[in-house]
């Protein structure tokens, strides 16, 4: 009889622990929506060097719907910066990251919760630390990369899924000779999707290890604790649906000269904002 009571007590404690764990899981699970801007600079070496923002990728995280939205902005896009039509990739030179963020926020009627600044060296280092990333290449893309940076026998490239090393990944996302900025934006999104997929095969300890090893590879306006909380939140989205949009949208732009005389891409801002918000619920 005493053994039965003891057994029931142990089961009761075990059930209580499971209930507490489930409650903590629900409480600690992230909710709501967040937007982060990833800024890729067109230089190697120090993240403090002045340059142009070669890549601007907005990552929209919807924790309630379990979705990730990727929005790429063409670098030749003309936006209103201090009452002048200015190429978006040059704004960071004059107004820093905050100037670029506020311009995108004002132009597209959205809120950005934080930014991350990377450069060419950052991307190469991150991909190498991961051990490469698998991306589906076209025959033209494989030939372009091989011609651009040479052939790596340990990372052979051809049409189909290929494991890219750091240098090959950089060449892939920078390529626009095969098409244009629209194609390049698509390749950038494909690489991000591939990285998200890669994280699905990693254990949480490995993800934390990668984060700690690579913190030097980017700069951010988020504190270390805020970045770690974001990393924890993103673990819940590793299997999320990922969608991609590229600005400008088709039939919503025209080419014109910027305030400095450079040729750029002017968009129908009202229609673009409406289409963007319909495509990705901010």
C-alpha cells in the first residue's frame, strides 16, 4: 500500500513538472512581429569603413503565424532623403545606419526593430564557419562563379544543388551580370533561405556556438543581450514558411536621374507600399 502511494506521489510530481515545463514553454515562446534590416556593405575588412550598402534585406518575423518574410531593396532605388531623390545605397554614407533605417521606415510605412551591418568579409567568414551552404544553382550561375573566382576542387559547381564555400557564396549573391538587380535580389533571398534550412539540421548548442564564434562578423544597434534574445526567438522559426518580395515591384517603377545626376530606379511609392503590405503583413 505504501509503495502504491509512493508511486502515485512520484507520478504526481512528474505530471506537475511536465505541466510547469509546458507553461514555461508557452510563456517563453516569442509572440508578435518584428522587423530587422540587414545591411551588406561593399567592402572587405573593417566594418567601420565608409562605403555603400550593396545589399539591403528586410527580415520580417511573424512568430504567431510562424512565417518569415524577406524583402530585398534594389541598390539603385531612389528614395526621398532630406528632400532629395537619393540612391538608397548611398544614404548610409551621409546618414549612417540610422539615416538608412529611418528613410526605409518613412518610405514604406513600417517599423524596424533593429539593424545589422555586415560586409564581404562577414559573409565569407560566416559561411566558412558553418561549413558551407547548399544552394540550387542554374548552369549559368555555376559557370559564372567558376569563371569569377576560379574552380575549387573540393567544392565543384554545376547545375543543381551545390555546396558553396564562403567565396563562392559571396560571388553568387553579388552576381548581376547574368541578369540585373532583380535577379541578384532573388539570389540573396535564396541564400538566406538556404541558411535558414541549414539551421534546421543544427542542434541548439551548435547554433549558440556559431553565434558566439561569429559575433565579431557584424555590427548592430542591438545590445548583446538583445541579440541573444533574438537568437533564442529565431530558434522557434527554423521550420517557418519563408516568402520573398523584391522592391521595386514589376510595372511599378521607371528609370530616372537622381538629385546628383546618377541614373536610378523611381517607384510608384503609394502602389508599392500597398502591394508590399498586402504581400507581407507588417
